[in-house]
C-alpha cells in the first residue's frame, strides 16, 4: 500500500490536519485494511519515516486512533506512551473517554447524549441520521404490534 493509496481512503479534518480513515477499523478504533495484519497508521509511518525503531510504539499526537497522517505519529518508548496517557492508567488500556470512537469527535457536554449510563456523540448521530435519509429506496417505518395483529396478512 502506497501513501497515495492511503490518502485516497481518508478525509482531511481541516481543523486538526488529521487524515481520518474512511475504511475498515479494528474494534479498538484503529484504521485497518482487510487481509492485512499491519495497521494503516503503522504503514503510513513506515512509508514516510522508515521502520519503527525496535522497542518503540507509535503515539497519535492528535489523540485520534483512526488518523493515519504520518506527521501525527511519533515513535515513543512504552513508558513515554503510558506517561502521555495518564487518563488510561488502571483502565486496562481502554479508550480515553474524551473522544467518540467512530469519528474522533470530542465528547463534550454540548456534543454528548447520555441515557441509562451510555453516551452517544451528537455529531455522529446527526451524520448517521442524514446518511439514512439519503439512502435510495422506500423509507421503512415501525409497525405497531396492535396494527400488525389487526392487518389482513396476519389472519
């Protein structure tokens, strides 16, 4: 995979300079390609800066896991990496709680829905709603159980 191939599959965030991967992501939010064991951000780093030094990890300076901009990646020691993520201490390496997993939007009180102990990014909800509305074909609606039971097809 070349750097140009990587760039084609990204959207640039003009505010942050992040190259946001539009392809497949791992369950932890990192950019992936099907059939390739190497994460896309690691490949982008290697194409621009050379091999990742032994014993080093890549740190996203921007804090966005699906950013593949090689200039937003820095090779650091595991200890440096832990020191840069104090919010993750004792969490078993789980995702920081300040950004949404899907697109990296900040999870501020103004941009977060909360219900039953769960959180949703308002910006991502709007994007998903607009994508559903833009899909071709008939719009489906939920059928009430009473309505379904009284319909002629259910007799």
